[in-house]
C-alpha cells in the first residue's frame, strides 16, 4: 500500500476496492493465515448454526405435534412434554454458545485484520506472530465498542418494531398504507446500514486510536462525513453479498439439501463457507482502507512513522503518547 497519504482522499468506491484487493493479494500469506485462523471458523460457525438450529426446530415441531395428538395425563404425554422441554433447553444453549463464539471470533478477526492492514500501510515488517500478540492488548477496548453498538442497534430495532405496530393499528390496509410501509422499510434499511458503517469505523478507531465505546462511535460518525455515500454503497454491496451467500446456504443446504444428495449438499456448504470467508476478509480490509481515506479527506495527516510507532508499541517496544494524541494527527499548516 504505497499510495501517498494526500492521494488517499480522492479514492472513490472502485479505488477503495482496488486498494483492498491489491493489499490482500500483495500480502496473501498473512491474510491466508488470518483467514484460516479466525475468519474461516467465523464463517463456519455462522452457517453451521443455521443447519443445527433447523434440525432442532424440526425436531421440536415434530415433538410438539405428537404431544398435541396425545391425550393429556398419559405417560406418553408426560414423556413428550419432558422431551420438548429438553429440546427447548438444547435450542437456547445452542444459541448462547453460537453467540459467544461468534462474538469472540468477530473480535479476534477485526483486531487481527485491522492491525495487519494498518501495519501494511506503514510499510512495517509483519509476521503472523506479531498480529497474534497484539490481540490480547486490543480486544477489551473493541469489546466495549461492540457492546455499545449492540445496545444502540437493539434500541433502534425496538423502536422500529413499535413504529410498525403503531402503523398496523392506525394505518388502513390500502394502496396508500402499502406505500407508507415500503417507505418506512427503506428508511429502516438505510438507517441500519448507516449505523452498521459507524460500527465498522468505530471498530477501526478502537484498534488504531485510544478512543473506544461511545467516543469511538462519535469519532467514526465524524470521519465518514463527506464520504457517506461511498461508505453506504461499499458496505451495501458487501451486505448484499453476505445475504446472497446466506440465502444460497439456506435454500440448497438447510431447506432442500436432502433432495440434492449428500455430496452435492456438502459441496454447496463448503463453497458457501469459503465464499463467506472471502466476503468477511474483504469487508474488514475495506473498512480499514475507508478509515484511512476518511482521515485523508479531513486533512488529518497520517504520519506513517507515528502510526508505525503506535503499532510497534503494542509489542512493548514503544511507549505511545497519552490521550488522543496516538492517532489524532496534525492538521496541515497554511
């Protein structure tokens, strides 16, 4: 990534994609190691839980049906009730385990890829061991940011549900009501994507700067000003790719997988895991490149040596500056 800092601000959508591909290809060994260690398990966990959840759900539906056609008070009814309760417990344990591992591998993947991409930008010599040693020093800050964004998204979704309920009660079911509903849906999606972008930027800020949590979110929101549409389009395409893989897996593995045969089903599943891993990797590098582009756009000089010192400081060889001076880069003097 040898592009001068002052030229980064002029990168548009395709420029960011091109820089991302060039970075991944030039350092394919490092990114392959990161993918196999963190991103591939993340993709596998995400897709595997869909299949396991579907299996448990089908079993629960079958047990519940058998219970409904069984006379209450009989031994069979009691056994079916106990079995259904056990299946519910297994279902929620699966969800809790899935969520835990999903968050952990998301944190580790973000820490590793953001740090690696920033190190490549500073032209530092980079090894897989260096990246692994950084994760324990960064993941706590990133966890706080994850929790804060999760709370914001939860509140946003609750408000959206309340608005939909209000709409269903007060708006008539006619052409005008349908138009209003679709407008609300579009606004919801735009807002969700925008907050997701702030989440991505806040994650990069949490790794490369001293800010984390709400401060990182506010910093991320400020950074994307002037590059909002580039960010929205870039991440919208990534989200569409993500959902496309999810739909293919849902249709050809979870729902109709048994009609394909074992080997075709396994082949589609493996293909989906590999493609989703590439989407995850590409998205993580894109968000770091976008961070650098936004920094340049706001004329915040990205001093490669200062950034390199900060990154080196993660290994204990350098004492970083206090406060926000770590990456609060100087404005150019007139």
